[in-house]
C-alpha cells in the first residue's frame, strides 16, 4: 500500500524575544534623535555655514523629500527581498548619511547627508512588519507601541540634547552621536532578528516614479531658493525654472498613470473623499511647515526690539512643550474623531491654528507667546492629521486603506516642505541689507500668511461639504 505524501506545512515564524524587541526599540530611539536635531539647531547651522533662511530650510526639507519617495516603496522592497534585509540596508544608508552630515564642510555635503538620512522614514514601518510577522497579534501591538513611543521619545531627546552637544563640542557631533548609536543597534538587529523569507510578487518597484517625484520636489525647492535669493532672477530665468518643474511633474503623473504598480496610485484621486482629504492635508501641512520653520528663527534672531537671541539649547527647551503636545495629539485625535467626527475635528484644528498664527503676527514680544503658539499649533495639526487619516480609512475599501493613507502621507510631507520653503523665502525677502537679519515685519508677514493658509482649510471644508450634499 502506497502512502500519499502530504505537502509539508510551512514552519511557523521564529518568535521574537525581548532582547530583539529592545534592539528595535533602541534603533527607533536613535533614529528619532537623529531626525530631530536639525529643528532647534537650524539657526546655528545657517550661521555656521553662512547660508540664508531659505537655503537653511532645505536642510530639513531634503530629509522630508527622501522620506516622501521612500515610504511608498519600503514595504514592497521588504516583501521582495525580506523585511530584515531591507531594514538593515536602509539603516546602513541612514548611518552613511549621518556620518556624512557629521563631516560636512559646507551646505551641499550636509544636504546630501540629509537626503541619505531620509530613508529612515521607510525603516520604521519595516520594523512594524517584522514585529507583526514574528509575534501574535496582541503581543505585536504592545511591541509596536513600544517602538513608536521610543521613536517619539528619541525625537524629544534629540531636540533637548542637540544644543548642549553643539555648544560644548560642535554641531558636527549632534549628527555623529546618534549615528554611532544607529550603527551599533543596526549590528545588533542584524544578529538578533530572525530572517523572514521574501514574498513573491508579480508587481515590480516603480523606480521611474521614485526618480521623477524626487526630481520634481528637489527642483521645486531649489528653484524657490534661487528665485528668492539676492533680489531674485530675471523673469526669463524664473520661467525656465517653472518649465523644468512642470515638465518633471507632468512626467511623474504620466508614469504613475501607466505604471502597473505605481508608488502613488493617482487613480484614488478620482474618488471625491480622497481628493478632498488630500487638499485638506496639503493646506494644513503647508501652514504647519511655515510654523515649524518660523518659530526657531524668531527665537534665535536678536534684532532691534524683537527676537530673543536664544541659542540651540534654549530653542530646544522652548520647542519641547510643542513636541509633547504633538505626541499626545495622536491619541487624543482618535478619541475626538470617534466622538465628534473627522470633519468637526479638522474644522476645530484649522480654526485654532488660524487664530493662533494671526494673533502671533501682532503678539510675539515674549517667549511664552511663541511657546504657547507652538503647543496649540502642534496639537491642532496632530489631531487634524489623525482625523483626516481616520476619516479616509473608514471611507475607502479595506483593500485601498494602505494606498489611501500612503497618498495622504506623501501629500503631508510635500505640504510641510513647501510651507518651510515659503517661510524661508519670506524671511529672505525681508532681510535687511545692512543688518543681514530678517526684519520683524518679515516674521509678522510669515505668521499672518500661515494663519491665512490655515483659514483656507475652513473654506475647503465648506466647499467639500457643499459638493458632498449636491
């Protein structure tokens, strides 16, 4: 009698131990610290490198731009080559970027380092996938919560210690120390975490889309800096910059519409719920980006009757309450959405930001006014973003949730980068030829514009509500 051979069951995934989870958590802590050191130190970097505010805005924006293009493809890379393998590769790139920034003698080298560091945006979700693969659902939720909390805590650590490190050693060390921690923990993760097998997929990686989106965003940011620098460019040159940006953007849209597996599925924008959410996310994020850039600049400047002349340590302390408010806002935003609905939460957050920034255009003579403004706007932006993500996730089909939220994340990054770059351009335009400092009116204009952009969200909500009722 012959036996019928049964197919062998796939072996269960190797369970993660506490040491492995701890290594992932420490890696997240170091990544968060490296990501956050720039915000309080940006005025110092501008002074040390001899660059304008608009050029300084590029330091943070290059990291955001890389994150925007890496985030949609990181999960696909993990499926194709294995999550652990890709996670280690991405953190190695981050480490190279951190070391390059630590050794940077000028702005271009620092920007290249920031570009490489931006792939950390893709590293964090991969750690979540590994935890979900190697732990039961309930335990994986706890482990993911620990990793997220440590990443957030790392951001606060970087914000607090960037100043003491830069002022006692040099600004190079505020990049070097977190990078060394990332190198050590990457080695630990590569040895402690079990391998996960690749998943076969018929869809490839949309590399043309990645390259074109990166080129579009970088060309736009560099073009904006060039146009506003030293009195600007002649009209013909401005037109040439606009044509290059438009051509790259059109090429990216054409590629995404034809790609079998696009990095950003633009067909989702055909759904009213989706493009409403994208427009709101873009407007709110642009206002937030302006706030993120303007407040540290005003803390640092020491003008005639305005500004506070704060160093990097002082700026970090002033910004810390806002960072705490932003961290708390995510959980509060989820509760508020369940109770009041996503539209009401978005309206409230936009209104708070608009009123706060317009008031700040006139009331910015004391540190507490700026600190309070940072807390209010960070909390409002956090609950608003959470509301939009939650509302979109419940409005689209389950199979489209990942695509929809990815599109919102990319939109948010573009908005923040644009807002920071516009704010830098406003300060450049208002810089005095004799003092070399932005005038107080430039800050007032920036705050007012940020408030008006936030108020535009209210108009968008109103219009989209009428469209939905029609």
